[in-house]
C-alpha cells in the first residue's frame, strides 16, 4: 500500500473511536487492513465450489438487500457490501464503554475526525478487556461488548468499501437487512461528537427500511421469524427504557444533590433488582431459540450498558416522526436530517426533532377527531 493511502486509511480509522495515541491508532489501522486483506468480491465467493450453499444463499440475499437499499431507501450506491470477509472470530471489533457510578453519561474518547464518542473499539478482545479494567481502576463502571459490523462512513470506498462479514452474514433475513441499512445510513451523514444523534438516526433508518423490506420482499416465513424476535426486542427495550428513567431519577434525586450516597445506592439497587426480576418474567414468556438472547446483557447490566443502549434508542421516535412529516419520502427525509445535523448544538438538534414529533402528534390528534365524527374543516 502506498504511503499516501496508508495515511488516508489511518485517518479514516479514527472513526472507530479512541484517544490520540499511536498504539491505539496502529491497532485500528492494522485491524481494518486485516479485514480488507481477506475480503473478496461476492461473485468470487459465489463461483467457488468450496463455498457452502447456505453461505452462497446469504450472500445473494445480501446483494438483493443492498440493491433494495439503493433503489428504495435512497442509500448510497458504492462498493460497500459488494465483497465478503470471513473473519474466523465472533465479532468485527469489541467496544469498551464506561460511565460513572451515579450517571448514565458515557465517558467520551475524543479524536480529530469524528469528535468525541462514548466508546473505544478494539480488534482484539483481550485488549478491549484490558482497557475496561483500566477504566474500572479509575472508579468507572464498564462493559465490553462484541460489535458485528461498523461503518467507515464512506471513507474506504476507494479501497472496496465496507465488506459483508462472517460476524453477521448468518443473521435472519430481517436482521441482515436492518444491519446493512443501518451501516449504509451512516454513510449519508455523520455529526462529529454526537453519538446519540448518529446512532438514533441510523436506527430509525434500519427500522423503517427493515419493515419495508419485510413487507415487500421477504417470505412469510421470514416475516414470522422476524415478528417473533422483534416483539421480544420491543418488550426488552421498553423495560430498559423504564429502568434508565428509574436510574436517572435516583441520580438526579434530592438525596444525590445532598450527597447522601447510601440512599442513592439503595435506589439504584432497587431499580436494578426490579429490572432483573421483570426480565426474568419476560424471558419465561418468550419462546424459541432466541429466548435467552438478552441473558448476557442483563447479567452485565450497569450504568455503562444502559448508557450505551440509550445512544441507539433515545432519539429514534423523533426521526421516525420526521420521516412521516416528510411524507415518507427518503430524499426529503435525508435533506431535513442534514439540515438538523448542521445546527450548531446538540440542544438545537434535539429541539428540532422534538418539534417534528410534536407536529406529528398534533396532526394525529386532529385526524382522530375527524375520524370520530367531528366536523373537519
């Protein structure tokens, strides 16, 4: 690789997150280069007689999903997801997250290109766990979780783009579609330093796009499989949201302001105990192979895990409302999201999304009145 391209790669990989230290950047650059080295165009995998029929079917499905993303969701048409890499490991990267004992606000790692983000990614799990231990030694609650895919935000399209990976190619059809839509959505826009905006936006795109894919392209069996899992996911997210609110009430309570930490600890423990008890009740109701899908998450749940989940969920209703407000027109939606993304502060961006949600709710109420026999204008 020519030096200029190596420098471009190193700069792009700052997007994975981390402090400005050469050791961290080197593992980022070398880790991504390792993925690129084993990636091959999908047609080569399909032509290889040694490749299994199930993998070939998944690769063909992924190409259909990618075309749908471009043609129906107006997502970028570039080299991303036209190649595939078998990583021979369970995750693409492992993310480290950390939060204080009495807050769900994640510790930020900052760097020039992507601003500050609430995670730090490692291609080696042992290195990630060592970083988590270092943060625990500073008094923070930490978690390490596997990441099946990440986006280089289009920076690596000159090198073949982001490949399909063995870490997610085996997902059920609905989940495979969602992950491709999510990662391509990051290539449309990215706000440096605003992880909640970025991830909530991409999650909204994956949810809306995933529903469209299942309705228009998927088999009845795929729709049924997805519906079962998604029902469990929505129940779990509702429980996690309720728990985040309970924890925030404890951390913002009069006791916390007075420095009565034993009282705050008691409220925190009550919230966590209630979370685990209610999860056990939900789990007992679930059926199928994914019954225990959240067991590990629940076992390690702490401020860091709840803070990380909030980044993916908290602003999604605003983006979904914005999509409806823009007449479910993808180009119009992206244009409006870009306008909001350009606002100078996080507060202004969140207020803009709240406005979209409020307008939708007002229109919905007016519609309900008309539908119930009121005299419309």
